[in-house]
């Protein structure tokens, strides 16, 4: 069984990649950051489905993204996650004639992925408390 990815760690890694400014990474870092951020969204959604709607992970990515706002009770976050997913999906499906995502598009995606990870972790903690046990928290988080 594959080890579960930490969405917070993936977003932090994406932000680190975005800060690297060398000739060797010119033109490459936006797509690398986009890939890491999309993985963070996927990991956070997997945790959300495990806590709220087991089985939803078997649906298409588009379907999953559309359910985020409803299951969290936060349509604003759901909209930001959908926008981030669309930008990141476009960036991850590299086409020679397309430009990579801009720094501002990536920053909005980083924020959406981080906020989704936070909301999902809070929801998972609430669910675990109701069951009488706490899940392991992300390292370094309060």
C-alpha cells in the first residue's frame, strides 16, 4: 500500500520550487510547482473523501472537485479549489505552444491547496473526536 502524502508538505515543497531562480530551472519551475500543488489537492481530497464520503475517490477528478465546497460547507473554498484544479491541470498537461502558469496563478493555487488541507484536517479531527480518537496531525502544525 502506498504511503499517504501530506498535502501541507507538498504545498511547502511547491513554494520552495517556485522560489528557485537559476538558469537551470528557468521555465521548468512553474510546471514542477504546479505538479506538486495538484498532488497536494489530490491528497487533501483523498483525506476529505475518507472522512466524509468513502467511495467518492473512484469518481473522476472533475466530479471530486465539484463536490469539495458542498462537503465542506464552504462554497468559496470549493470555487477556489475548482479554479486551482483547472489551472494546475492545464499546466500539468504540457503542450509546447502553451505558456506555464504565472507566479500569481500559482500563488492562488498554493493558497487554495493549503486552505483545503487545513479544512480537511479540521474536519478529520472533528470526525475522529466524535469517534473518540484523534488522527495524527501534520508535523509542525499546532
